[in-house]
């Protein structure tokens, strides 16, 4: 051992002896207890902050889902070309061959928007951001995907989806 090491050890042992002399044993116990309490209080505070942040994220997620649903309804209601197409699909059982390319583009975009919105909610449920009921709350009407037009559209578009979502969508939304 070098002389510097001996001096360091001597300094360290004299400091610990000085600390031992500065506080009575019962006071040291109280200081340690206060330290433990401080650590526990800090952990509780962090836990509460995480819980509060999680609630805020969930609230923002619900609002985003509601906004997307509202935007789709407004887009549908304001789209002068879509409404008569939709009526022909719903009431007359029209299929893609019954429409012009422009009309097929409009209805295809409408279906894609609805499917992507459901897929977004599905992913958020899977990630634990919202509960599964959110999908039911924001789903289209029962007849929305129940048409010959949609079934033909889905044959070409559905296989592009992630397999887990594809299975979920077909089991929950397709009759």
C-alpha cells in the first residue's frame, strides 16, 4: 500500500469516526428512517404522476377517436356525390360494376376511411390505450359492411390488412 492510500484510509476512517461521534445512535436511526420515508414518498408521488398521465393519454385518445368518427360523418353528410351512391348500394344492392370509375373511387375511399378508423381503434385497444368497448361505440351502422358491394370491395382490399386485424375485422364486422 502506498503512503497516499494509507492517508486516504486514515482520512476515511477518521471521517467515519467523526460521523459516529456527531450523531447519537438513536438520532442516526431517525435520520435513516426519514431517508426511507423520503424514498417511499417519492415513489408514491411518481406512481400517482404516472397514473394521472395515463388517464390524460386515454382521455386524449378517446377524444381523437370521437373526432375521427365525427369527421367521417361530416364527410359523408357533406359529400353530394356519396349519398346517392350509398343509397343505391344499401337499397338496391348495387355492386362496383353498376358505377362509374369516379363513383367507385368515392365509395372505395369511404370504405377505406371507415376500415382504417376501426383498425386504429383496434391497435389502441391492443396497446392498452382504450378499452375494447371503444370499437363498439364508434363502429358504423350494422348495414355499413353488409352489402354485395362491400364484400366485393373487401375481396380485393382485405388481404392487404395485418393478419390479426383481418381476422378480427372479419369475425366482428362481416356477417
